[in-house]
C-alpha cells in the first residue's frame, strides 16, 4: 500500500474513532434552551391564564408574556459532540450538570421543588399586585414544612398558624428562627398555634380563627451547624386570605421566575386601560409580597425566546441586567426593574412613547 494511502487511511480511522468516542463518552454538562412564552393576559390550552371572580375586571389586550427555559432531564447524559454543538449555538447554553441538579438531585425532586416555588410565586404575585392597588390582604405566619424524624414531627403540621413562641407574637416568618435559636439544644420551646384544620374552617366561614393551643417541643441540634444551633425541624412561611378569587391556570411550568409577570397581569385586569398600550412586552423575575423583583436563571435563553415570539421590550431584574446585556437579541430593549413599581413606571413610558426615559440594562448592570 502506498505510504500516502496508508496515512490517509490511518487518519480516517482515527477520525472515525474520535467521532465514536465523542458520541459514546458522556460529559458532566446539561443544556438550557428557550422554552415557551405565555401571555398572562391571554389564554393557554383553551382557558384564560388569569381568572378573577368577585371583583370588577377590565378587558386587557396586548402582551405581558412570562418566559421559560427548557433544560435537559437529570438522567440525560450529554456527549462531547452535543456539548460542542451547544457551545457554538446561539439559542442554547451548556452548563455544568450540577448547576441544574445540585447534590445529586433527581428529576422528580427538582420537579417537586419547582412546583412548590411556582405555587409560592403565584401567591406573592397576587399579594404584590393587590398591595400596589391598595387592596387589603390578610396575612399570617404558618408552618410551611415539617422535617421527617424531627422533634416537631407529629407535634406541628403544615398549615398550622404560628401565633406566638414563648409568649412573643410572631409577625413574620423570620421571627420563628430568631426565637427558636435563642434556646440551647435540649431546651423546650412553646409554640402557640391555630391548628390547620381550625384555620381552614374559619376561612371557609369567612371568620377569624381564635382558638389556639400551646405545643411544647424540645429542641435539637442542627446537623449543619458548627455552632450547635437549636432547631425544632420546621420551616415557616406566609399564608394569605384574599378579598376575592384570583386563579392562575398554567400547567407544566415550574419555578418562581414568572412572579413579576403574573403580578402585572393581575394589576392590568383590575384596572381600566392597557398597561402595554398594545406593545408586545415580555419579562421575568421573582417577586415577594412587598413587590421586590429578584433575579432568575437562564436570562439569556429567556430573552431569545421572547424576541423570537415578537417581544420588543423585556422587563429584566436588575441583578440579571449585566448578563442579559452581553448578548441582547436584535430589536429587543432590556428594561431594568427592581420592584413592581419600577415595572409599572416603565410600562407607562412604553405606552406613552417616552422610551428615552426607560432605565435600560447595560453590561455593567
């Protein structure tokens, strides 16, 4: 065999071997890509995304789109060829697998966590919108979760309203940890609570639950605390009673990042006129009960997805601005927001045509 032919054959065989290795050898990466974008003012799967009963609503046209990100499943193992293709593609992002599924988290665990965050984001969106409108919302601190095999298991239950600890009134979830950790491990702490079933019955009857009971729990030591912090094994959260019904109908979506856009959609439906003035506006961002907008993941994929559907403006959490501005899709203006008030001000400028006044994102923030 001529030397040149042998060299070409060897090179070809080596290339085939490398391609096979690239396809067969898994790498510890996962892919993010633009997911669906849904208009919070419109319909999804044949029914309105926002359904409000018991209060006057107004027609709301235009677009206030929430955005999503698709990710590869926890069990999927990407190969080298796929990783390289993803790195070169404009509409995807390759990240370490542990970024999406830390500590060996399964897809089922991640889905459950995202569902819980999505549910909480809906509640906070309702509260933030109604507070911005000056509509009162009743709130109280509850037992959010009880850790299995903890001192609180069987003593406290999810949904119990925490009225006081050791006689001190509880006003916000953070108060619970502060008062419990004042004790040393092994000491007793007294919770004054309204049982979840009594609270539910009172809400159904449109009354305020008044019957309380004291529950004494012996604290233990936190496993992750070098300082021997006392715990009882619960997490505290907030529950609310709304003066009318607000339902958010959107399946197969998880995580907290739609909070801002849900809040704006609710606000728009409860006020006359259109917040967008007919302009296609999309956005993202977590929101808390006070209307503060927080950062999210996958911002670059969300801006790509929004622009591909026709968005002209994208409401961007301030802490995501620098990353989003590094590769902004053509024709899309990134608007920096820190609160729901900022977002409403920006929408006023957009519908009024005063876009020069918009706080735009830059690579510096």
